[in-house]
């Protein structure tokens, strides 16, 4: 009995130290650059290490009341997770139908609907195949690869969501000289959309809060060129919108050449330099789901700045996050293709060996 107690004690000390080390590493990673998937991975690893540490401590104390309380807490935590996982296909389909009714019927807006249907169909298809064509190596291979791919993508989904939540929790300091507001398409070629308007207002509110707190002024840089179907540049429309909503004209700068997020950052950086601002004392404003990926473009052009996000309609957020997730995966497509090839090879080897 003493050996078991000693082992639990040793394990608890080890995991407590490991948790402390992981916490320190995660803190340093977030402080250096919170807009990396590595921060999400480190956060998940830290949470898991604390879970293991706490479990070992509860076992070591060996108190029935404490054990029951701990198990009850775990049940309360894991039941919602289990239900969300079990019902994920239906929730995706439900969300897809809502987006279909309220937004345009583009492929991008149908992502949650498509994913939900696939999550329902894949298990049914393999169940039928195994029933009518039992013990078929090719079907077994395809099924194993399919579920391995799903688990691989699930891992990166959790990593992305953890990284996304970090950007929501950590707020920029009120010491900025400028804010870059990322443009998006205009309604009827000349009208700021509610989505774009929310970006402008979140930056304007930050500007007002900063001035109220420390009397430090800042400029708003409206960034967006003119599309083929637009009557004026997005930046000009954004400028008029900001003035109409109380932002002094003298506090607005315009960048009207960019066509995408990378150019938003690159051309806005030129405006920042031309006006003598400190490159690192700025922020950018976009929708909350877009902050994580946009920060990657900012850092790519040499702007190590934070982002602030305007709120997105709850019904549209799952679809928007999935699109961002796919875009982030595509930025590292060679790595993911290589890893998926490894998964295929691992699953195909038993066929040749047997």
C-alpha cells in the first residue's frame, strides 16, 4: 500500500511540475505571438496536464466525498462535450439551414450544411458496406483512413478553436497610434454593409476608450480598394461612414489600393510609415472570426500588431470559423498533405503484410 501511495505521490509531483512548466511555456508563446496554432496546442497540453495532475492528487488523497465531488464535476464538464460531439452532424445541418435562409446560397455559406450531411452519411455508408460486403480489406482500409482523417482534422479544429479563444481573451493595451480597418465588399457598390460598419465602429470605440483613459489620440486608417462592381473604393465609403458616426475627419487616413487582406496590411504599412507612426504601436480591426488569420498577414509584412474583432452574428459564426479554419490549413497544405499520406501508408501496410 505504501508503494502505491509513494507512486501516486511521485506522479503528482511530476505532473504538477510539468503543469507549471507548460503554463510558463504557454504564457511565453502567447506573449511573443498569440496568433499561432502553436499557442492553441500549448494551451490544450497545459489544460490536459492540469487535468492529469488533479486526478492523481484526488486519487492520492483517497477521500470518498472529494472523489465523488470530482467525478460529478467531470460528468458536468464531459456531458456537454459528449452531446456536442454526438449531435454535431445535426447541429451542423441545423446551422447550415439557418445560414441558407439568411445569407446568399454560395458554397462558402453551405459549409456547415455539407459537413453535417457528410458526418451523417459516412458512418451509414460504411455500415452498409460492412453488412453486405463483410471482411473486405479495401473497405476496411477506406474506413480506417476516413476515420483517421476525421480524427486528424478534429485535432486541428480543437487547436484552432483554442487559438481563436486566446485572441478573444487577450486584449490590446490602450497605447496605440493608429488602427487599420480592413475593408470588405460594399452593398450596391456604394454602401457600407453592417459587417463592415461593425469593423469601423469597434475601432472607433477603441479610439474613444483610449482617449478617455490616457488622452492619447490615434488615427484610423481605412483600407480597401475599389472592386469591379463598386462605384467607389471601400476606403472612401468607410471614411464617409466613420465621419457620419462621429469620427473627426482629421483623424482618418485612407488606403484605397488593396484588393485582399495581405495588401490591406502591406499598403497600410506604407501609410503608417509615411505618417511617421511607430510600426509596432498599432492595431487592426476586422470581424472576430477573421482576427487570427489576418494577424498572420500583418506579421508577414512586418507589422507585429494585435487585432480587435467586432462581433459576428451567432448563427453565422460556425460557418465563418470553418472557412477561416480551411484557409489556415491551406496555408500549410504541403505539411498536411504529407501527414495525410503518412496516415494512408500506415493504414495500407497491414493489407500487404497480411
